[in-house]
């Protein structure tokens, strides 16, 4: 449908007489929605990258850190929620062994894991990523508990080394 | 050809291209920070020009809207890297032209790369159209690739060198396509512009 015929003589092409157009008014709405999806994808990708870095850092700390537990003691958890609840129990055990019901002195490994967990929650990481981090935290706590038990067995005073 | 029903604006003596509109520095700075209102302003200012370019070349509204969407999404993602060496409109026009040519490439209906067969693919009606000989109708009778060369050169100011690079062809191919297209449409001799290009 032509709404504005040009002044061009028949059979003669004048590019200046070409009509201009405006797009459908709904196009901006679609564009804005597509932009929001684009940003969401970018956030997810950034979050995934941060979570991957955090997991790698925690894994590295795990390998280079405190004494390891035999595989039989390492529980396998299906969800981050279960791992988190176990983490709370392990933290309670550690406090009891250390004889300090309040805030315990942080360790480098626990600090790194807690930072990674915070970052993962901020980035709305998935259940699997969170579960990995909680399991890492539980491993670290088991290491601290084992160390505290050794210190208790060895006599008073040693616990302060933790 | 499909037309944008009811969406045409009168444009008998318009500026050659809507991409020549200027953009305030403050709007650009806000867009660089991801401000959605700034993007809306940019769309208001250049959306029509992008759509018009794409529609003139592609000839159908849906494809032209797809091009506009691609161009603006790309602009949103890359505006931080825009250094301001060329006017913003010129930068956006390049994005629009590239996206439009990409659509043509995707269609792969123009394997006839030599200029002669390209323009010879004109509709038979072109020679006999007396009653509907306005610029749009004439333009739509060209094959899409010849339309692209004509629109980009005659309206958007692309040089033959730039067209050659855009299409992966030689400058003489671009000159030949344009000359034949204009001859078929009864338009003016592009020799003067070609001379300009060679400077």
C-alpha cells in the first residue's frame, strides 16, 4: 500500500523520492524485553564464571589445606539444604570440642569457602554449585574437628593452636 | 512486495537519511552506563532510519524489524566500545547496513554475482510499468542485492570502495551493478558519484 506517491515522472527513478518508514510501535517493547533477557543471560554467565572460579579456589585450598578425612567419613549429599544442615551440626561439634560456644576464630580455608558461598548465593547459583561449596565447608569443618580432637587427646593447652 | 501497511510517513523532500540526526553527549554517556531510558531515546531517534534502510533493501516488514532488533541489541551490547571517532548515526548506520546485508547473505538467492545477470534478473514488469512508476515501486522491482547497492550508494552515501568491501566484490562490480540498476529504472547517471568515490 502506497500512501504518498512521489513526484517522479513515470519510469524515472529518483532516490530522494523514496518514502521513509516507521516500525511497528510494539517493536520497542519487544526490543526492551529482548534487552532484559540479554542482561539476564549475561548475569547468569558471569555468575557461572564466578561460581566456577570459587569452586576451583576452594578445591585448590582443599587439596593444599588441612588434614584430609578418609573417604568413609565423607557424606554424600543430594542437596545443598542437607549439606548446609550438616555444616551447622559440624560447626556445633567443633565449638563444643574447642570449648568455645561463641564465635570461633576463622581459618583461611573456612573464610574462603564462606566468601565463595556468599558470592554463589548473591549470584543465585544453582543447587548443585551450592551443594559443592557446602560439602567443601563440611570437609573443612571435619578437618578442624579432627585437629581439635587430636589436641584434646594430647592434653590441655593444645587446643589454642586451632 | 510486502509493504509496511499504514506505517509510511510522507517524505517527498526529506534529508537523505535519518542517520544524520545528532545525539547528545549526555544521552550517549547514559547509554554507555546501560541506562534503558537513554536506549529508548536512541531508538526514538534512529529506529526509523534503521527500519527504513532495512525495508528499502529487504522489501518486507518482518525482516526489516528483525534487522532493527539485531542492530539495537548489538548497539546495547557494544556502545561502551564506541569511541566517538565517527558520528553516532554513522556508526549505527554501519551496524544496520551490515545486519541487512547479512540477511541477504542468509537468503542466498543471489548467487548471480556478476553484475549483468544480477540486474537482468529484473522483473519483466519493470519495462512496462507505466501506472505505478513511483520510486518505491521501481525500487522494489530490482533484485535485493541491486537494491542494496543502489540504496546504500544513492541514499546512504556509501562509496563503491565501501560497497565492494561490504559485498566481498570489486569496486567495478559495485559500479556496474549501480549503473545497470539506474539505467533500468530510468534514473540519473551515477557517473558523478563514481568520480567522487575515486577521489
